[in-house]
C-alpha cells in the first residue's frame, strides 16, 4: 500500500461517480431497444465495470477478458498476452469493451482485432481514462471518462505495482518518480 501520490492527475470519488453516471446514460440512450454485451478488460477495469453496468438501465450481458501488456513495470512493453479468454460467444452481439485506460493504444488495438475476428454486430469502446500524448496507434474511444496528461495513475481499479487498486479515487505520481 503506497497510498495517494502528489502527481498532476487527481480525480476525486464524486467526480468519478458523476462521470460514470453520464457515460451510463449515454450508453443507455445509444443502445435503446438493444441488448449490449459489455466486456471488461481485467484487471484494471473491474471497478469501472461494476459501477458502469449499474448506471445502464437496459437489459445487458457481460463477460471478462484478461490481457497483459505491462507486467509489473510502469512502462508499456508493446507486447500483449491473452491471460483469460471470453466465456460467452460474441457473434452478432453489440459489444462494448470496457477499459480502464488507453495509453499507447497497443492493448486496445490488439483486443479490437481479436474481437472483430469473431464477427460481433458492432464494437464500441468505453474507457475511463485516456493519455492521448502517449498514443502509438490510433484507436476509437466512443465513451471516455477523462482525458489526462502523461502521468502514472492508479486507484479505482488501476494498480501501482499491484497495490492500491482499492483506493476509491484516482491519483498519480510525478513522472520523475516512476
Ligand atoms: P496501452 O497498451 O499502452 O494502451 O496500455 C494499456 C494498459 O496498460 C491499460 O489497460 C492499463 O492496464 C495499463 N496502464 C497504462 N497506463 C497506466 C497507468 O497510468 N496506470 C495504470 N495502468 C496503466
Ligand atoms: Mg487495462
């Protein structure tokens, strides 16, 4: 447990709650009359997923996939490994990928290819955070919580060396501390 950092990105609990409610309402509006299938990208998105699905007043199904691109290091390696596959078929489904953060975009690009190969009816992306300055490949984000500057962030499901996922807010360390 390292606790809150004094980096530039600090997003309090109530700001997250409000934004997640807005994202849920936007999704509910866009998917009216349909049954979206939400895919949570473990581990980082588990809290965002739990809050987001409760903010979508529609019939929906969900599943989990685990992908690793980071290991324990703070820098993206560019290598993506499938750690846990989907349980449910996505053929013909309206899929919404639920990600914690889009950094270089490499993980999401890999995942979108992987999903498209299984012929869903549609695929959209909901990401809590995005660091546009760090992007290496362009990826679509249809529902974005917060655009943030380039700092290592953690809390609200995101880890710092596997700890602090249970912080109810998002905090960061200064780049020179990484
Ligand atoms: P990307 O492939 O570089 O876009 O990285 C995506 C994954 O790396 C995210 O889904 C996170 O799991 C992890 N990641 C990237 N930046 C951060 C960060 O600032 N804090 C915690 N995890 C991060
Ligand atoms: Mg992730």
